[in-house]
């Protein structure tokens, strides 16, 4: 059955809506509860880390529940619609916290955030898993995957760019109120997008079963494949560096760059960084690939990203943090490198599947790629915990909710913030580079040899 243009648009809208919801939660919960509601950063970071790791472990169980579903609306769409409605309610509650006192607020935040993760998984797993049930055409399936991933990037970018500006517009000097109404708007957009998807796309009967992988299977496959272990470790280090930046950058613009226009400057920086990330994947990487090996591009990207962080630190120390041209140049380096690193780690992980088949005689594609999702979620959890812990250690004190002018932090706190946001990511990237140089074997030449061996020997183990 051919998939219509209308259905493709509906699927893309679904990705935009759900990733707007995800980006708001992933990028601003630490800031909202620590800076605006004054919960300890270490506590908030620990809750976010525990919830995200639980969410990663919970994915396979959600897959089993969806696989056993059979309704007149299909297997996947009921979960998408139900999970969306529940998740939208929880998202609003997450950014509309009542005044409960310190102990009550800690309990409220813990419960609501865990519920947010569970309800988001309820709709996210079926969203990506439904593709085989809506079209049997291989080309349509590939196209839908690309549309979904691309539109997810659009949803993420919209939140990254618009949040600081719209929160200021909706709440004025009261950021807490701004987040409340902004959370409601995002929740409504989320529901509308998924309702359109639910009504437009029709599932067909499919004999294909969802590929669900347990955490035990993931780690078992990983330990049998040394190159998968190296690649996964690199993904963990690179994504931890990225998520550290994404959680701390708002503090940097608010308290270091400062000024009445800090929200607009923050949006501009995010806009430049987001564009650089997308264009690097679509244009820069393909151009570099014509002239250089993947392993060389990977090293270049790590060095680019480290240079960007080092320049941010230098600019800040020299008192030039208010110079947006310089800051955006740094953002170009960091985010362009990250875009290409995302592509490269996916390519490397794919190559480890062939490597594992040659080594063990077993092809474990779905298991290896399930590990990627698990590790990215774990990395985001570790990063947000480190960010929260670091905020407490440097003594950063959030503003009260009705301050029109951002309160100044001490010089030692600002220095600590600069170091947290730059040195920690650099350390992670240096470790990734050292690991890659010492342990990574799947060069372009070796991948060609493995392909030839598999084609010639039918994938027999060594």
C-alpha cells in the first residue's frame, strides 16, 4: 500500500509535537526547579538522572505491552493518543508547580517527573515502531524514518530558539508564571499534532512483530563485541559533554553574559548552533567525506568541539562574553562538530554489527542499536546530575520569581560556571579522543575488508 503525502505530513507533525514536548522537559526542568523554585541542584539532578535511567530500562517493557495490543484502531495509535494526552497533562503540571514548601516540592517534582518519563515512553515507542504497520513499501518506510527524524529536529529547534523569548513575553519579570503558560501552550500543540496523526494515518494488518530487546540482551551483545563497546563508550562521553552544555548554557547567558537582552541573545546563540548542527550533517559532512576517511573526520570533529569550548572560556575570562559575534563563532564550532559526530557514531555503530557478525557468526543489529538509545538516555541523566551538583558546589543562587533585574552572582560563582560549562565537556571529549585512538579498529579500510570477508565467506566467525 502506497503511503500518501497527507499521511507523511501527519507523521511529520507528530514528530514535531512530541519533540517540542521532549525538548522543553529535557532542557529546562533543572533550570525551572533549581533557579526559579530554589530546590538544591544536586537533588534535582539526581532525580532527573534516576528517572532517565529508569526510562531507558523501561523501554523494552513498553515494547512488550504495545506488541500485545489489538484494538479496532490498531496496535500503535491508541497508545500514541492515550500517552500523548496523559503526557501533555503531566507536562503542564511539571511547569506549573504549586507552592508546597521545600519538602513538599521535592516530593511533587520527583513524582511528576517520573510520571512524565513513563507517559512519554507510552507514546514515543509506538510512534517509531508503527512504521511497518502503516506501509509495506520499503522505500516509504525509509522515507518515513527520515521525515520523522528530520521533523523531530525541527521540534527540538523550535523549543531551543523560542523558549527564552516566549517565557519572557508570557511571564514578564515572573519567569515562573511564564513557564506555566508556555508549558500549557506546548502541551496543547502536542495534543493537536498527535490527534491529527491519529485521525490521518491508518494501520494495516502486519505479521511483523516489534523488535524488543531487554537490557540484559543489550549488555550481553555489547560485551561480545569490543568495537561496539568502544563506540558506545564514545557515544556516552560525547553526549554527556553535549547535555552538560545544554543544561548549563541558560545559566551562562543569564548570569555571565547578562544584560536586559539576555533572553534574545540566548535564542540567537541557539538559532546559530541549531542551524550549524543541521547544515553540518546535511552539507559539511558529505563534503568532507569526499576527501577524508571517517576516522579522520571523527578526530577533526572532536578537536573542533574542544576548540569551541576553549574559546568560550577564553572569551569569558577576557570579559568579552557580551560579544555575540564571538560567542556565535564558538557555537558554530561546537554544534557543527556535534552534528557530524552524531552521524559518525551512528555509522560506526552500524559497522560494529558487521564486525560482530564476522567475529561471532551472529548478526545483532536491533540489539546493538537499542543500546544506542539506552546510552543516550543514560548520558543525559549523568550530565544533568553533574550539572545540578556543579551548580550547588559553585554556590549559584537562583533569582526570586518576581525580580525584574537579574541578581548578580559572586565572581567565584561565575568562574565556576564557566569552568563547569567548558572544562568538563573538554575532559569528556579528550577521553573520547584517547579511547578512539587507542582502541578503535574499524577504519574505512578495515570495514571494506570485513564486508569483503562476509560476502565471500557468508559471515562465518573467525
